[in-house]
C-alpha cells in the first residue's frame, strides 16, 4: 500500500556492482573528455607557438661585470608608464641593479614612494595631449623605456589609439630629438601593422614607426598574457591570466609570461650589445633572457 507522501520508484534498485560499473563508465568518459580538451588546447598553443627562442647563456656570472662596465658610462634613462604593472617592476629592477646615474619618470602625475630606494628619482609631469610643450622632459636621456598602454575596454577605441600609438610615438620622437640613443618598447605578442585586429594593428604600426626614427639601438618586447594580479578590474584579462597561469604550471607556453620576467629581461637586455640595431624579442625570447639573469 502506498504511504502518504512517498515518492513512487521510477527505477528499481540496482545491485552495488552495477552501480560501480555505471560510475566507472561515467568517470572514464569524463576523463576522456578532459584528456581530449587538454590535447586540443596543447595543439592550439603549439600551432601559435613562437619560433625557437634566442639562446641566451646564463648572465649570472658576467652580470656584475656587465653592470660595472655600464655603470661607469654614467648613463641616464627615463621610464614612461612607471605607474603600470610592467613599469613598476622595471623600475624596481633598474634601482636594484643601480646601473643608471639618473632615472626620470615621465607621466601624467607624480608617483608617491615610501622606500628610501626611490628618493633620488626625478619625476616630470606632462600633459600627453600637449607633449610638444614638454619636450624638455625628454632631453638628456641615454636610454628610454616605454611601458605605456591601455585597452579599448578602458579608454574606448579612440582613447586606445591615442595612448598606444600617438602618445608612444610622439614620446619616442621627442626622446630621439633630445639625444636618446637606445629605446626599449613593450609591445604585444602578435603585433602586426597589417593585422585585421585593431589592438595588434596599432601595436605593429607604432613598432614600425619608431624603428623608422633610427635609434642606435631599438628593442621591441612582445610578451603574451602578463601573469600578474592587476589592481584594476579587467574581467577578460583576469580570466585569461587564470587560464594561462594554470596551464603554464603543467606545460610551457608562448602565450603567457610572469610580469617579473619581462622586467628582468628589459633591464638585462640594456646591458647587452647585439649586432643589429633593431631586435624583436618574442615571448619565449623574453622568458629565456629574463630567466638567464636569475641563474
């Protein structure tokens, strides 16, 4: 007799062995799907992989010599974008190695620092919309670092082009006119002036236009997804960082890189003397150089 409130059985009770078989089959299928997913992702990343990176020998043993030789040249530098994630780390690297007699931060506002290591920094506040009025801020520097950039999501299409192209190019022009001989540009993986994607197209265009200025030495860095916890909230970038951060834990990839490694590569590369005036460091090149300085 049916009890009040009882639920009629739809399926008869199965023996324990049958239940285990069903669970085993389900787990097997799930494992298979995960395996296929990982294989597909690996294949995609391999397809878009960078060429074999430039082989950088360990710089640890010769770093002191390189730094001392560079330090004796009494050079100065400026950093654009020191308030950003890469710029912050780069500044720390340069201060830590103490290779410049003077470091100037050029930006829209003054930055505040509590550590005594920052007390000798010079800061130039400029209006990027009127950079010609601030030409003096770009004079007298031997080396320039540009980590300036934004996104369409944050600044809109026009704002993105204005920052990542117009401000960057005008700064490079003023630096060249002011005597700067060495320029280091943080760009992006996949930058291509002929790209159909606005972000990559703009990055590629400014790369080429700065090269045409004729610096004695010009280095372009094309990192993949920067693995860093930004203070700003950018959901798309956050998701990408989490994905590539987890994936890089089990497999090396040219699609991502820790931001500290980018900064180390930029600082270390300053000390080197490549044969060519212009060079492009893809993600794996940056990783190789950045990590070689740690060994």
